[in-house]
C-alpha cells in the first residue's frame, strides 16, 4: 500500500532475483478499511516510493486510482470463507474481503507468474495462497521473511505513528514472541501457558491494548492447545492509537 520501507524492498529484491520483469503495485485499497479506520490518514509518499522502486530495479509500477479498480456500480467481492474469520478478521470483519478482492483484480490485470508477499502479514499470506489454489490462478506465491528494525520491531508503514515514548510498549510484541519461542524450544507444549506469559508481558505497559494473541496451525489458522508440531504465534496489539501485528513460528 505504499510508504515503502526495507520490508517491502526486500520483497522486491527477491522478485528481481526471480524474474525477468518486476512489477509492483501501489494502491491504498479502500475496500479493506472500515469507516472508523485510518484510510484517510494512512501514510502516503508516492514520489519517494517511486525513487526507491527505481533503486531496487523495478520495471513497472502500477498505481491505479480508486475509480480504476472500483468504478461506479462496482459490486463483486471475493471471500475466503474460513481463513478470513479468525485473528485479524474478528476485529476487522471486512478487511480480508477487501484484500482478496483487490489481489484477485491485480493478478488479473498484471498476470504475474510469481507473486511475493511478506510473512509479517501472515494471515494475509495464508489467505492468498488459498485464494490462488481455489480460483486456479497459475501463480506461484512466495513468502518473504519479516524484516525488523534494529531494536526488533517488525517493519510497518504504521510504525511512523509511534511516538518515542511508545516505542518500549511496541517492542513488547517481539519480546513476547521471542520468549514464547524459547519456552517451546525448551519443551513447553501448553499453548495456554505460553499465551498467558505473553499477555502479561504486553499488558505490563499501560499504553497497550491486546486485540488478540493466538497459537495457530500454520496452514489452517485453527487454534492449537498443544504445541506438539510446528505452530505459528500471531498477535495484534494497539499501542496508543496504532495497531501493530507480528508473528513467529513456534517449533518444539
């Protein structure tokens, strides 16, 4: 959605490595924002984005306007029924309908052979893989590793909203995830205990409000009570007015 950072650029470099022609889209998609969310305030800087894309070696930047993708009378939307409901889907019920719809439209317009999405938006990545399988798109979906700032915070365009005073609270997300990884590696298999410790760590900062913390199956996103095989821990937390998400694998 633009306001590019090193996380986005890492996906582009991977695309440059894999492809003869590298295309990116920049589009702040109104269909995935509820009326009370930050569509109008979402950070935008197209000229800076274009400069960064040139430096990485992008061949084509597709920057449609709202009316290009959603003309007057538009009424067709895609829903990935089960995967859109848990995690972010609980508090953002229209979000993944908007994601699935715009990604399908971009795929039909650009016709890529390979498409690369970051693992920071892990639920989105799983949902897009299901979308591609279910609708028979001839596209290979690649997940790009999470890129973090030097202090560990997952890179996000919304990090620009954080004040210096809120930074320690924001870092509690990655600290909780890393602590959970260590516990599982050391033999903890009870997801409830892992989640309780993570919640306590995050709630120790007064600026935080937990949307969700969950341990889920990496493919179905179903909750896991016992971590006896690889799992994914995902969370969403408001720090002040900024909603942050992050995730990590848990491997016993």
